C-alpha cells in the first residue's frame, strides 16, 4: 500500500494540495476550516489507503487461513506497530486499538471498578470535557470513591499548588487532559505524572487534543495510560488508541466480552486472550486502524516539530489580529497553549457569530464545547472557538478577522 | 389573516432581498425590535434548551385564539422567533395544529430549523403545537 507524505521542508501550499476538501466551497465561498479541534481533515494519502483497503484487502482479521485475511491482518498489525513507534511504547501489545478516546477512557474507568473502594480518591481537572468527567463520576458511584477536582485560574491554567494539596495516599487515579479542548491550555503533564506517582497513584492522560500537535513519548513521560483519537490527527473517525503499561493492562479486567478476546471457552469457564486482544473484543475497525497508521505516517513525514512551530505562528498571528477588534475577549490565555482561540464579543451571542461566519464559508465551533464547567467558571453561555491546523494559512486568518468584524457590525 | 396568508406575505417580503446579508440583517433587526416576552415568563419552566441558544415560550388563550410570546438569548434565533410568532400567534388552535413551517425553507432559513442545529427552534415549534393541542382539547 502506498503512503507518501513527503514534505521534507514545511511548505503550506504544497501541504494544502494533500487535502481535497480544502478545494470545496461553502455558501458560495471557499471553505475555511477552523474547527480542527473537533475533527481534522483527511489527506489524500489516508483516503487512498482507505480506498485501497476496501478495493484489495477487505477481510476479517486474526482468524482466517486464507490469503486476504492474512494480508489484512498484517496491515492491521503493521498499523499497530506504527502507532507503537509513534508514541514510543515499549511493547506493541501495550497499544490497544479502540473506537476512540471516549472508548479508551471508559475501558480504564470500568477496569478500575475492581480496584477502588470507599475512601479512595480519583482526581480530575477543572479543564475537562464532559466525556472526561462523566465516566469518573460513574466509577465513583459504583465504588464509593470520591471525585476531586483540580481548580484553574482566570487564565485557564490548572493551579498546581491545589493539585499538590489534593494528592494523598488515598489518591488512586489522576486523570487530566494534555491540552484543553475549550481553551487550548497545555497542561504540565510530566510534572503532574511525577507527583501522582510519588503518592502511588496511576495517571491517565487524554491526548485527544494534543495528538495533532505534540508527539507523545509514553516511556519518557512514564505515564500509566494514554488515550487519543485518530480523527483529530488526519485519520478516520471511529478509531483511537489506548496505551497502558503492561503491568496495569494485566491488572485490569476485560471491558467487553466477545470474539477475539478469549483463549478457551466452555460453558463452565472462559480464559481470556493475552494483550492486546483481551481488550479488543469483536471485529475491530480494521480499515480505520490501517488508515490510522497511514495518518501517523503522514504527520510524521511532515514532522511534529515543524507542525507545532507553524501552528504556533498561526496562533500568535490570529491572537494579535483578533485582539485588535474592540469588545473581543479571548478566554484561555495560558502561557503554554496550542492553536485554539476561544472568544466572545461583548453583548453578542456566540451562536450568532458562528452563524454569520458560516455564511462566509468559515467553519468555527460555537457553544460550550462539551465543557460546561469551564463556561460556568467564566459565567458565559459559550464561546466561538477557532482552532488551527498546519494546513491553515495567515490569509485564512485575515478572512476570519474580517468575518468577525462583519458579524459584529451586523449584530451590534 | 390566516396562517397561510401570513406565510405568503412573509415569503413576499423576503423575495425582495438580493442576498443572504440583507435577509439576515432583516432578521437581526426583527430580533432586536420585538418585545417578545414578559420577564416573569423567562423562567426555567418556560425554557427550551437547545445546546447552543436558549428559547423561552409562553402561551395564553384569548377568546378562541392562542397568543404566543417568546424570546431567545441569540439574536438570529430571536429574529426567527419573531417570524414564527407573527405566523402562529392570534390563531385558532385547530389552525395551528394543521399548519406547517415549509415557508421557512422558501425564505432561505431552512438550516435554522434543522433538528441538528441545537438552537431550540425545532423544540419551540413542537411546543407551539403542544400548546395548540392542549387548548384544542379544552375547547372540545
């Protein structure tokens, strides 16, 4: 299968040619896609792999003796190796392919049901997305453990002194996102993992928002669990990864029962398959997994250092340009943040701004971004969120700024 | 005027606009100018929660007709509410029940009534019909 993502020097014009969707129009205007934090666009190299899979390799994996099944299995397992190398996991079987970040989180939260008891504590951060709050509330309800929340300051940064104070020998699990989806804050996860380990707690990092910008090194971070989604990093929807240290994955019970996850089954007793299959019940998203591997290849060919440097340039430029608009307030001004700008204009509802921008062909997100506690903190109904990817340009940001000015004029 | 006549009138008005900007500016102005709901009814019981914007609806029966008042925290939503109130308020319950909102498509605002839009408008129309059904039941 071919997969060429050859961009030895960063050139946004040539990168844009990889993304067919960037040629389309919306409401008669060229599409400007600034909703990358919700889902990223798909390059031709990944689309080709999907088409190639269904054209030439489609078969069920891990059990067929026939050639197609063997080839599909090889491609799927090869994708796992690519993902393993990408996150620098020690063993390939520590990389579980999931349906996405939410699946990975629920798998871990469910597994901890057997490990927690009344009096134990789970720590999450105030910067979390709903899907990062609810599974832990459910876990605490099931086990009698208590949920503690690390507060944030007005810039949208976690208050680390308060985190220190929350940690104790009762802390069994810390869960924090690497980057906040609503504000773009980059959390100091290395430091937070180290501190959690000092009290013997396990740490799960949600990399959904960081995976398109930062290449994680799970061994250097010494993180216990790490989850991410392919569709945030140029891959397809419905597939993601869960990394877990071997010892932890061995400790957790299987999440779902089904084919693939078993070793021996009789009506009296079932023994489970080893890692990673213990957590991969049923026929997986085979094509999705293979395409995830292609997306990882594509992004690495461009290089995460180049991607992150360019996106930072876009962030600084957009922040400066938007700040010139009178009455515009940016939420989330952390020292360390990624290419996400959440903003409002005095007296104007974010929904109205988003509606006008859509008429201009500009895709942004409006609303509470599934992070109501963050909106409650700022006492706002929601924000307009523009999130940039490495295939966006400064010229597109200029159009956004003009669009916001126009919306302001129409709506004031 | 009947519901159908009012809808025709609105379609006529919108046909004078050349582009989306004029249409939207008109709606925004409608949204701004209308005193839509008595503050006492902007309570939790009257709220329809869209994920994005909130809508409040209140209904009263006056003789044999239903009078609606409503409001929203987003101005474009409020503009569409103003149009819907113009169509459905002061009409007999049975006429409201059998009416439809296809005219919204003809004035180029269809996307705002999409069930996936999460702006509370679809639920608002459902609520308007529910009120009409409730009042019709009383009349029977």
